[in-house]
C-alpha cells in the first residue's frame, strides 16, 4: 500500500517529467500526509489511554512513511528547480 506514496518522478519521452507533474505529485503526497494525520488524530481520540494500541502504532508508522515520502519529494523538486544544486538545510 505505501509504495504508492513513494516519490517516483513520472517518466516521459525526454527522461524527465514536466515540472508541473512533479508539483502535482508533491501536492498528492501532501494530501496523503494530511489524511494520515487526521486518521491518526481521530483514532487517538477514540483510543483508551490506559492500553497500548497496535492500531495506533500502525497508523503512526503510515503517517511517518507519508511524511518521509513528502519530504523526499520536496527535496527532489527543490533540486530540480535549482538545476541540481542542493539547498542548504537549516540546522
């Protein structure tokens, strides 16, 4: 299931996807992050705070995978927009 969330630039004849396609994919990844967060938050509200929940653990893992895919997509798009020159990250 989570393979669909991985950052995979779409292929085209020129070997590089159009910038708009990468931006659209990044927007989809952002929506997935938001959806995973809402699902996790609702489940946490309904969970019994006295008992550990394997379901919450799975939902949290899915959320973190979505965040990782989104961050990877952001970085790839930033490199593309900067002609391959990586930007410095704030420390």
